[in-house]
């Protein structure tokens, strides 16, 4: 009894230690140098989409990712994402995310609003050292809606060292709406961000006048915009109120609690073409902020080479493609050993062009070469090098030569011999048996003719 309870305690002790160890193992981060650095690694599109299951998590990219396999569904994000210098290629968004938030116009009137981008909404998120290339956010909004490449909405988020390259197009059917390079609506810090973007806003809202916003970094909101670099190509056809800026469309607190408000050391180049088909015309369009309802600190290091083209012809929707009947030439630049390839579409008539369909780097694989053959004790090695750069692409081992295999082969041969022997002997036995039957039959016939009953003889034998 004493022994039993002692053993039980020992077992239960071992189990507890085991459980504790298991608990610590399970709660250990995927890759952590210490607890504060714990993060989940992302290396493919599925991994990035899985962020939706834990939006408050801490993530790091370990590879460039092609998102072009299928259309992206915008996801909410409130964690940390370290791009680690990697790029997301071919983001294609045509639908807003599920997450709605309230947005406000210049009179603090509220609108239930939808958002589109890589993220639908960012809240207290941190995103750094991430690039997006070949992005196309193409939204036909049903109501109030904001779209941008990184996120449609931002509340108190910090975006640093990030760059976006691509197109954001919106057909607007709501009151409060906007397009931007990095973030649509809200608050945040945007530091050392780059935007090389084509922004197109077409207003089809007919029940009144829309509040329209467009900005290289953010379309409407406040925050710190530091050392941002914008190359903008924008077309805005609006029948309501225009707010267009190279950095921010309308600089405004929007009723949100946020104290950061500056535009410092930013650079803007490119052009904004727009019309404001509205008798109550204000037509806010300026290089850094279209309209300032909340005053930011603006330093003298902001520079621009922005061209503003306002037209009063409201009959034709403004578009980067100027031709009635565009004639496109498609040029595919294949990838090489280190750079992604891409497709460029250029109109032969007006020279308008855009880039999409990035394809991952590819080596030109040469034939496999045998580095060492295998023997009975050592595996061999094969390698494959790139024809162009000479880099090792892949290698594989050549399995051990198997003595057993030789033996197996021999025994297989032997067993074949056995089978044949059995078959042959069976044949001989069969022949002998048939011969015996024939012989016995003949003997019986002979006996019958002599009047002797062989069966009787047998019976007699049994009796005796
Ligand atoms: Zn053209
Ligand atoms: Zn190569």
C-alpha cells in the first residue's frame, strides 16, 4: 500500500512535470529571441490570410509573397507586422472587407462606412519595412467607402519604412468616400513611406453631393507624416466636394482623439487632374494637404513638383487612359535569377501605361551533375546549378547501394527456380499419376475379363 501510493505520487509528479513542460512548449513563440520579440513567421499567401484568425498577433515576413493566385479579401489588423524588407506582389482587391466603422465629414456628420485594401481596418497596428508592388484595389462602392493599398481605415496605427506601388480606383455611390496610396481614413504616424500610385475616383452618387477625398498617403484624417515620398498620378471626377492633396486630401481630426499632427520633410511629384461639378465650388487641391480643418505643423523641408490640372468640362469622366479606342501593347519582362518579372501595358496612341502580373525570380536550371556516387556505406550526392548565375539551385543525395537488394534479387531468382522446379515436378507427378490411373484401369479391365473382382479383393483386404 505504501509502495503503491509512493509510486502513484512519483507518477503523478512525473505527469505534472510533463504537463508543465508541455504547457511551456505550447506557449513558446514560433520564433523568439525573447518573450517581447515573439512573432509568427509568414512565408506565403495562406500564412498572410491566416492573420485574420489572430489580428492582434505579432508577425514577420520571411519571404516575398505573390498574392496574385486569387482575389484578396481585406482583413482587419491590430497587431504588429514586420515586412523585414520583403514585398507583397499582385495584391488584387475588388470587394470591401466585412469590418465597418463610422466616418465623419467636415461637419462631423457620421456615415456607416466600408473599407478596402490589404487590410480593411488597422487599429493600433504597427507595420514596418513592408513593400507592396503591382497592387490593384478596384472598388465600386455601394455606399460610403474608403480604399487604399495598405488599409482602408487607420486608427492610431504606425506605418514606417513601407512602400506601395500600384493603382487604387473607385466608382463612388456613397456620400463620404476616398482613395489613397497607403491608408484611406483615420489617424496614424506615417514615417519614411513611399507611394508610387495611380488614383482614380469616379463619382456616380446621384442623391446629393458627395464628400470626396484623395491623397498620396491618406485621403482624410490626421497624424504625423514624416519624410514621405509620393509620386502621384490622379484623376478625380466629382459632382460634390473635392479634397485632394499630394500627402493628405483633407487634414482633419474627424472627431477622433488624436494629438499628432504634422507634415514634415515630405516630397510630392506627379499630377492631379480633377473637376468639381458643383455650383457651391471650393475645389480644394494642393501639394501637401487639400484642405486643413485641423492645423498641422508644416516645416519648410516639404518639397514638391506637383502639377494640378483642373477642368471645367464635366461631360467626360477623367481617366489616365485618354483614348476613345485604346490600342495596347503588352511587354513581358521575364524574371531573372534575383528580380521579379512583370508585364507592362502601354497604349500606343497616348502612351498611358501600367505594370502588373509580377512573376517570381527564376534560375535557369542546368542538368544534374553527380558530385559523388553512392556505395554500400556512403550516400552519393547530386547537384543542380543555374546556367546563368552558376549558383547552386538544389542538391539531393543518392541512396546507399544496398547489399540486401542484391541478396533479394538473388533470392528472387532462386525462388523463381524453385517455382519452376515445383511446377516441373508437379508436372512429372501428374504424368506419373495419370500413368498409374491408366495402368490400374487397364489392370482392372484385364481382371474383369479374367472373372476376378478387384473391388472384392479390396473389400477382402479391408475385412482382413
Ligand atoms: Zn491611349
Ligand atoms: Zn541563376
